[in-house]
């Protein structure tokens, strides 16, 4: 008799896909915030350019981590993205609040990926 299939791999794949979409959308929003002159930047000045580029890079790394299923890296990229700026942007009045909201969705995906990792996997 065959062993019943577990929903964990399906849930893990779904969380990876959601994390990748949320992170890739965050990349697009950071690029828009950085390069669109009419975006109504919530972060004015030269410091915002440096921060935007660093958080754009973190979102790219987060997208790769989500596709590869590395839950620990996903959590690290959430912390890098959300604690300094994403939490503030969550309460922004314009469309920039979606960056913070997508970071929270990414956190949920990262936690699910970590929870559903294979039992014999020490590196994921």
C-alpha cells in the first residue's frame, strides 16, 4: 500500500512562488521609486538613493532565495528590508506602502518555507 502524499511539498512550492512574486514586485517598486521622477518619493535626498539601491539588491537576493527555497536567507532579507525602511513605508500615504505590505507577505512565505523544509535538510 502506498504512503499518503503530504501537502507539505505543495505548500512549500506555493510559499516559494508567493515569496518570489512578492520580492520581484518589491524590486519593481524600488526601481520605480528610485528612477521615476514623478513617483513622489517618500525618501527624499541622496541618502534615499543609496538606501533604495541597497534594498533593491536585497529584494533581488530575496527573489533568488525564494526561487531556490532558502528559508533562512529569506528571513534575513526580510529583516534587511523591513526593519529599517519597510516598516516606515508601511504607513506611507502613497503607493509606497505596498513595499512594506509586500515585505510582510514575504515574511509569511519565508516562515512557511522554513516550516515545510525537509527533515533531513540542514542547509535549507
